[in-house]
């Protein structure tokens, strides 16, 4: 009798073990079998989303069977916490693979390029057009923007480094601009610490102003040092900078593509044909190369330059040489252009 009872218990134990083994095998097979997803799917997990919500959404879409089982398994293996972000779900992924992706934090990233030579308003406009960026600064004045960025500057121009920034879906424009501002401060501090001697700047901010002018005047990269050298020597000699980009910046919306004679004499805080020294703020966002040039200008004697029309410039030491260059590259070329295309306007591009 006792022997029979033992046999029954043993048989029950073996049966139970077999059932558990079969259940484990079935679970493992299901966990590693592909879900019903024919193509990759982009999934955005937002703050407040739970695994239950995501899994049951997948179930209602016909992608995943047995959603409750996956939730139970995730809790058992302590993988039920989600990391916020946008994920690419590969086609035919397994339920086990879904949990791995959710735990990985390997969210999709995007890039936005803020180009050197653009203005702060240009940067805001670029960010507002990024589909995955939340534009929280649209329509705000600079006082409000400054408060949101938590930065202590009087004017935004020049203070945000032009570069390519990586972000994830749902990133606010504020976060990207904070990165750009911090990078500009770092670059400016580094370049200021390694500046040349006897420069006509009271502080690093004045160097940033000069760098923005160099950035706007440079058509070819190797001329940055030469252009900075001309402007530095003009400041040292008490000459006006007489640079067209400052006129354009000072005109704002009034500028319609051409600098006219009236604009050259028009009084604005930025018109360096009228004011002495530097304008009150930068006129654009300079990159490191322009900042380096402003702080390490190329030595020489040139005090003038004129655009050749191909992006480069002719540099001159004397006003007489400069007038000859203007005649060759501006006046004569203007006449030639007029003969071939009389309706095409020309621009004032001399430094006198």
C-alpha cells in the first residue's frame, strides 16, 4: 500500500516536471518566435507610457499575441520599466527582442546643422522647422528666451556655436540652444587664452564681434587671417572698419539685397562706414576658425580689400592700390555684367 502511494507520488512528480518542462519550452519558443510585423515600425515611448499600454496596443494592432503573458514575463525578469524615446522596431522581431529594445535606451537620434554666418533668428527658424524638435521659443522676445535658456547675456547674436547637434524626438529647442551656447563659451574661452599679443580688444566679447565680421566677409577659408589682419590694423590706426555686412545687419528688414549709396551714409549703430571702432554686438554666429583668425590675425601691411567676384579678395596696402583694384574688380566688371545682363543689379563691395 505504501509502495503504491510512493509510486503515485513519484508519477505525479514526474508528470508535474514534464508539464513544467513543456510549459517552459512553450514559453521559450513563443518568446523567440517572430511577431506579426512585416516591416520596421517606429515607436515613440513618451513619459508616462507603461509596458502594459505598449504591449496591449501591439496586441490590438494584431502584432503581438498573448500580451498578458509578456507583461508577466517582463515583471518576473524585472524588465517592465521603459526608457522614454523613439525606437525602431525591426520586422519579425520576437517578444523577447521587444523587451531588449525597450530596456536598451538605444533611441533614434536626429541631426540639425546650425550654419556659421547665420543670425540668432536664423537659428530659431531652423529649429522651428525640425519635425522632431518641440519649438517652445516661437513668438517669444529675447527677454523671455533668455529666461528660458537661463543665460546671462544682453544680446543673443554671436553667442551660439554653429555646429551639427544630435537630438532625439521630443527634444525642445531650448535644449539644443543651451548646448550651442555652452559650446560657444568654451570655444571662445579656449581661443582667448591662446590669443596673439597687442590686439585692439578690451575683452573676449569684442573679439567675438570681430570674429562675426570676419565670418561674414570670408568667401574662401584661407583668407580669414588676412581679412582679420586688415580689420585689426585699421582699428589700431584709428581707421573705420567700413565693412558691408555690418551695414546689412544694421538695416534689418530694410535690406532688400542691394547696398545703395544712401545706406552707406545711413546712421545705424552697426554702420561701420559711419561709426568708429566695432559695432555694439556680433552680427552673426562665427565658427572657431573665424574666432581664431580674429585672435590671431595674419601680419602684413594691407589695409584694404575688394571682392574679386569669385569669393576671394584683392588686398592692398595703399589707397591708390585699392582704387586700382576697385576699378578692375568692381567698376570694370560691373560694366561687363551690365553689357551682358543689363537688368542685373550690382552691390557695393569695397572697403575704402
